[in-house]
C-alpha cells in the first residue's frame, strides 16, 4: 500500500510523462462524453426550444417529467440500456453491449433530459421578451425556435457544459453497459474505481486530477463565455 | 393568449355616434373603408383584473395619413395599439382593417415599433436581416434593403455592432428601420421618438411623413405635442381607455372639446 505522498508523486509522474495507458483512457472518456453531448444537444436544444414556443395541452406535464428526468440515477439508466442491448433484449441483435457506442447511448439518455430541461429554462426567459415582437413579425414557430437557440447561444453553451460535466464524471451507467474492458471501454471514472480497488492509487489519483482539471476547465470556460456575452450585451 | 382575434359574429353596422358630431371624424367613404389602412373598431373592450382598461365603442380611422394617438400615462394607448395589431385578444368587440378581420393576415402587412424596442441579440444589420429573411427575400435583396434602411436612419456606420450596445435613441432608430424594412401598409409607432435628440426626432418625422406620403397608414402614439402638431392629420385622444375625442388635427389643436384633452394640452392632470 502506497502512502499518500507517494501516490501523488506517482500520479504527477504519470501525467508528466504522458503515460500511454492514461492517455488512452482520457481520450476515450472525452470521445464518449463529447459524442453523448453532441447527440444530447441535437435532441435537447430543439426539444427545449419547441417546448417554449409551442403551447400544447399537457405541456406542463411534459416539462415536469423532463425536470424529474434530470435527477435520474445513472445506474438505473445503465440498467435500462443494458436490458435493451443484452443478447435477450429488443436491441440485442445490434451487438452493442460492452462497446463505446453503448456507453454513448447511456450517457446520451442521461444528459439529453438535462440539456432539454435547462435549455427550456434559458430560452423561456428569452421568449417572454421576444414573444410579442415575433408575433408582430409574423414568423413561424419553427423560425422562432431557431432564433431563440441562436440568440440564447451563450446561455446554451453553459447548459451544454453542465451536461458534459455530468456525463464525463458519471460512473454508474458506463460501468454497466461498457463493462470497463481494458483498451476498449475503460474510461476515467471506471478506471479510477478499478485502480483504487486494486490499490494502484497513483494511477487512480492521476486520473482523478485530470478529471477535476476538466471539470474546472469546463467551468472556467463557461464563466469566460458568460463574461464575454455580457460585455457584448448578448446575454 | 389566443393567436388571433377570431370574430364570433358579423361586425355590427357602424352606429350613429352618441357624442357630439363635431368630436368625430366623418365616416370614411366605402372605397376608403376597403383599403388596408382603414381601421374600424366596434364595441371594443379589454378587461383585466376586474378593470376595463380599453373601452372603445366605435372608431374608424381614415385609410391613409397620420393618426396621432395621445393621452396621459396609463390611458391605454399601448394596449390599444397591441389590440389593433392583434397581439392581444380583446374581451369583447370587433376590429377590422379594410374590412378584413384583424388577425395574422392583417398583421403580416403591418409593423409595430414597441415602446421599449425589442432587439435581437445580434448585430444591427442582422436585426434588419432577420425580418427580411422571414419574409423570404433573397440574400442579395436583403443586403440591399438592409443597407438602404440603415442609411435611412443614420446607422450605417453601426451595421456590424451588437444591437444591444446601441444607445437608447439608436435602438429606437434601429427598431424603426426594421419596421420599415418590410414596407408595411400600416406602421404602428409607440412613442418611437421618445428618447431621441431633436435632430433625430426631425429625421424620424421626415421618414414617417415620407412613408405616409407613399401611402402607408401611420398610427403614432406620442406625448410630444409639438410632434403631434407637425405630423397629425387627425388626432385620437384616449382618456381612461375611452376615445374622448377624435378629430382632424387642425380642429383638435384649435381647441379640444373634451375636458381631458384640454387639460392634457394645458399640462394639467385630470383624473
Ligand atoms: N396585462 C395587464 N394587466 C393589468 N393591467 C394592465 C396590463 N397591461 C396594462 N395594464 C394597465 O392598463 C393601463 C394602460 O396601459 P398602457 O400601457 O396602454 O398605457 P399607455 O397609455 O401606453 O401609457 P404610457 O403613456 O405611460 O405609455 C395601465 O394602467 C396599466 O397599468
Ligand atoms: Mg404606452
């Protein structure tokens, strides 16, 4: 068992020398979470905008369900995806279980509701301001939704970063559907869990430091964007 | 809020007015009544929280020229403008433009400049481009029209700047440029020159006059009595949601007949 100081020393050594294993895990993590984020934005931003510009019967219920889905436990999502992708499941024939694709699907299900719900909140505020002007222009709801996304872009980047942060830090779903297979589906969070239980604290800590730096970087980027938007009076 | 005002019954025939005849403009001829700028309002009422905010029994505006709408703060001028543009649905009543019921079709030929300009979070040019694109103009036509409109309100040097960094008066000028860009048949202005410097006020008034001369019906809310005198063909004076007086400008400024309009022009507050 290494002591705390030695673990830190090893962690910095691994990072500084660009350990192959470490780099591979970090890159896969980023690839999976960015893919999930891209899909979530493609689904969540139009959905959020649509919920704002299009009143329909039962919209309140849809919004409530969406807000509740923001708090879904990742393991439950992992379990549901596992059941659909496992050999006996409805989509078992795709053979996706224990692949990065399965992890992307699980993370997308996890953060798409978050992106949609937060986007709806951001765009709703904008829409109360634009609503009458848009109706005066006589623009279609589709165009109104698109314009909201464009004009709310800075707020939405913050939304996307929140979704990314949640995806990249999540462990429950990816470990169930990915299986934490070395060189294939091992990402930062699952590797940290494994290395810690194996007692390889240096590797675990190195990954932990990188994960925290990513979270910090994401938040700094969000703050920087917000400041820039405010300077340009776009916020 | 309903998208449009859908009449449930045919418009009632214009009834002879109860007020003294001199306080009313002569009814427009049948030919004028069919023009898109001819507003007709019958039995219009808007209630909110147990208050009747707008209550206009009958009003017919001439199809062309400039109608100035005046009245104290809270008289219901802005609500009236939004009602006739079809942005809010009345509690009762009938509104038509050139005998077409007020709705999306009439709104498409009109432009409203709001009391507080609502500018998109984009560049000045992109704000004008947005409405033109929604009207389906080609890219080349949009670019040309955009440059033309910005030059007309003296904002051509600001085309690339974020619209929300413009000064208050510049924002109003942009809102006007954007409204005129679609070449509306009816131009609705809610205190569109309220925060402009004197030279800009005159420049805007010239643009408005030009538009009116080119056939656009202008309905203009103002608190600036001098401006009303300069622009008005007729004046509609609102007091507590009612049309206290609607007369040709010359007569109105010679001596208003309603106590409320007289008080307003003299600078007294009548409650
Ligand atoms: N949604 C609403 N609910 C309740 N009252 C309202 C609502 N909108 C406006 N009012 C009230 O209706 C009255 C008329 O408002 P309006 O904005 O038309 O005034 P205005 O004549 O344009 O005044 P100003 O000269 O200050 O612009 C005001 O007393 C206002 O408080
Ligand atoms: Mg007003």
